[in-house]
């Protein structure tokens, strides 16, 4: 029987190693896929970041052009005013003035003197340059854009040059605004599908950076300063922020890995936990099914054994009565009758194993003492059995025939472990909630690795054993009496101590 359990243990180890190898290979393959996807996504994010930087550079270039155009148009307006001053001089190079005035074909200007005489040039609607109301409306627009250029053409007489941006400038400005809007939309609705925040960069310590745009980030985080700073720190740890300048001042783009990439990082561990749970559930179901089958075997075997013992017991009782009436040896008849009574108890035990036994209030000390008295008279003189009662008496819910069977099995196992020579000590003691029965011997001992295996059906070290004794003990104590039985201590060649713990009755 021992070899069966050795083979079973080897198979368990092999199956466990096989499962571990499968899980490891699965996790390894999954991790490789995750790493590949991570690299692909990082490449995509990197390309997006490079595109953002290039687009920011383009926007910055457009801004520079607009600023240069604005300066050039202002210079043109000032040059126009200078030309007008030259026209007021007695001596003037009129060809130069005419060339300058004729070359200004882009900047809309209006020259107004103290008398209110207006001289327009390059207005958006050239057909209305003689319409006074139209010219005045253009002057009002020009005032909002640029302050007028004032000069004296003669002492005490002033002229005012009103001007505004050219159509080319306005067109460029519109392109610039579209680029800015497109850039911000590209940041917020990025093709890399990553959480991103576009922040202004502060120039003065007393200022606070502001959020210009964001995408794939909860608005609650943006609105809460503490959460926003925490999110920016997380993003900065994930990826280096991108510094850009889009013409509205320096900005910084913070972004982190996408939600998918973050999930992929934990996917192998989730898979590992799922596989582990599946294996645990499968093991529990298998174990439950195996125990149910064992229970059916126990019930069937016990009922059949009790049934088989019934007939010869009846016949043997008849033979005892015959010997007694025939004048046989009375002492022999008494002992035979006592053994038959014991055999009857054994039959009763098997019948109770086959069904749920009925428990009754029994004095556990008397129960243990009774079985020990029976065992002492049927044990070699080389075996010493001692009983230490440290609780006086205690009433416990017991099935007496089954509980006596447990004590008998433990004593017999102790006798076998000592090869017919040694000491067995039974001690009863207690704490506030439990009663303990310790059965100790001076036998061969049990390896620590076998402390649980010995209670399994079929395990035995005997040449002719069935390996059912301790399994029956465990079933009787734990299943029927809701107690515990286990190896308390054991040392090679020094002996073993089994402990039974039983709960006290609640009224005690």
C-alpha cells in the first residue's frame, strides 16, 4: 500500500511540474506578445510626438512670418507718412515720393488733415474710395488695430495716417489661427490614443501654468489642482515631456502610455491568477468527488461487513450455549462469550459506520478506561499500558461503540509500532473549551512527511494491513463527532503521540 501512495505522490509532483511548465511557457509567450505590442505602441507614440514637434515648428515658422509681415506693413505706413511730409516741402524729390506711394499696393491707409480732408489708398473696396461714410467706417476699424501716425506738415498743422493690416496679412493670420486650432486638436484628439495634456510654461515664479488642451483624461482631474499635478508627475515618469512653441508662448506636452498598453502590462499576471483559480477549482471539485466516492465505498463496505458478521455471530452464540449445557469449562465458556460480545460490538460498529450514528451523553473518562481494561487483558506482558486522568470526569456527546473503536485502533497501532515490547501512555487533560486524549508509544516513530498521509485510506507499512484503521479513526472523530485527530509529535525510534480533541458540552 505504501508504494501506491509513493507513486501517487510522484504523479502529483510530475503533474504539478507539468502544470508549472505549461503556465510558464504560456506566460513567457504572452509576455513576448505584450513586449512586442508595447514596442509597437511606443513607436507609434514616438512618431506622433515627432509629428507634433514638426507641426509646432511649422506653426512657429508661420508666427514668425506674420510678425515680420506686421512689422513690414507698419514700416510701409510710416513710409507713407514720410512721403506725405515730403510732399509738403518746397524742395522735394517728387519722383521718389511718387515711386513710394505707387509701390504701396497692399497696406490700406487713410490720410486725414486738420480740415477733415481724407485721402484713402488700398481700401478693401476700391470702388468706394470716394464714399465718405465708407472711409469713416474704415478709419474706425483702423483705430482698433493700430494707433494713427501723426506728423506736422507745417507748424501748427497736423495730419493723421490711419492704417490697418493688408489682405495678405489677414489671410496669413487666418492660416495661422487655423494652424493653432489644428495643432491643439491634434494634441487633444491624438492618433496615438494616449492620455495627453498641453500646458503653458510659466516665465515668472508667481504665475501658474494653465491647461491649454487635453485628451483621454478625465475632466475631474483637470479641474482638481492636486490631481492634475499628480497626473502630470505620472505622465512625466512615463515619457519625457515635449517642449513646443506655437506662437502663443512656450508650451509643454505631457503624455503617458495608452490604457491598452497599461492593461497589457498586467495581463500576464491576470492570466496567471485565472489559470491558478481554474486549477484550484478543478482540484476542489476533483477532491470533493473523490471524497464522495470514498464515502460511498465506506458505507457499502460497512453495511456488507455488518451483514456478513450477523449470521456467524448468531451461530456462535448457539454453540456457546451448547458448551455451557454440555458441562464444558465454565471459564472458557465465559471468555468465549466475552469475545463474542466483543465481536458483536465490532459488527455494531460497522453498521454505524454505514449510516449517521446517534450521539448520546457519555462520560469520556469511563469510555476510555473501559476499552483500556479490555485491551490490557489481551496484550502481551511486555507491553505496559498506563492511564493518566487529569480531569476527573467529563460528559461528551459520543457514539460510544465508535469512539471505543478509535481508542482500540490507536492502541493496536502503538503495539504494532513497538514490535510487541514497550510502553503505551494514555492521558486525558483539558482547557476551557476542549478535552484532549493523547495516546503515546515508544515505537518506531513516524516521519514528519507522513503525518497526514497515514490517515488516508489504503496507506499502511504492515505486510498484511489494509490501511483502514487510522482512516476510520479520522472519519469517526472528525465526521461524526466534529473533533480532530492528528499526530501531535513523533521522533524516529523514540515514539509517537496521537492527539484527539473533543469539544466540551455547552452546559459544562
